[in-house]
């Protein structure tokens, strides 16, 4: 019997491996801080790839330094990358093995689907995925 190499990582409810669905045209995605030094702050995701991490030697698009240990630089500072593309939303841990989705540690380097209301955690910082769907007016229809 083959054993999944990631079975020891799983804690809590299972993470869906179902591919994420494309978001409606004109949608915006924000990550809202639920736990961290600046609760309630929102970080906007750009279309394409967004790097999440802390201040350090490599550039990040969403800098969480202000959420935990402000002013402290780290050697390996990219925690995860998030895709927002035609396939929907996805996230991958960049190798630090610090990323959880809804309390479940995800494997490094593998794109995992995420959706609205999912909770992503890095250390003590918890972010909630918020999808804002632009409503069409009668003039746009």
C-alpha cells in the first residue's frame, strides 16, 4: 500500500484538491487581516502572480512585516505565491512550509485552490480571502 508523503502534514479538515473556478469578469480579490497587529487591513491581489512574505532580500508584493515583528528582516522572506488568473485562485507555499489553508498545512511547491472566505495563515498572521464581484448596471447589460 502506497502512503501519501504529505499525510503527516494534514491536520484539521481536508483541503480541497478540486480545481478552482474562474472568477466572474471584473471581480476583485482582497486578503483581509483577521489576526495580526493590524486587524482589518486589506491587501489587494493583482491579476497574475502575487508574492506574499516579509521584508528581506527578495521583493514581495504583499509585505506582512507590519503584521508580525515589524522592522525585523528575515533571510528567506517569500512565504507563498498566489495566482489570480483565468483558472481562478490558487496558492503555493514557496518551500518554508509555513502556509496553512483553513488550518491545514499545505505541501511546498504545489498549487492548491483557494476560494472566497478561505483563511490563509503564515505564523501568527491570518488572512481571509474576499472576492468582490462587480455588479453590472442596467446600462452595462
